[in-house]
């Protein structure tokens, strides 16, 4: 299942590395990386079997998008113009 989740996420995120690791029953660690596979952030997602794969993926995408936006804003708050730490992404 983790390979399936990873493949679906890679279709959406072309310039961000995504790793998906099985932790425990229905729990997956989603790791967001730079293009050089340096870890940026991670979170644990509890896969809901009552939802389709597509719906679970859409929830994960929403979480990743929020993390990316938060990190972009955080960079600007720290005096980095135009998100300097995200230059590789742009």
C-alpha cells in the first residue's frame, strides 16, 4: 500500500521527494523531502479504510500543501526574500 500511496503523490509533486513508510496497522509516515532527498518535514497519516484510495490521497495532499505553505511563509518571516530556502523548488 505504501508504494501505491507514494506513486499517487509523486504524480502530484514532481519537484518534491516523497517517502512513505509503513509504521503500524493503517499508519503511514509521510516524509517530505527536497529534490536531493533531504527531509523537510514529516507526519503520520492514519489510512481510513472507509474512504477510497483517491479520497485518502486527497487528504494527504491537503496536509502536504499546508506544510509547504507554512514553510514558505516561515522563510519569509525569517527575512528570507521570496523563500530563499525554497529556491530549488521554484
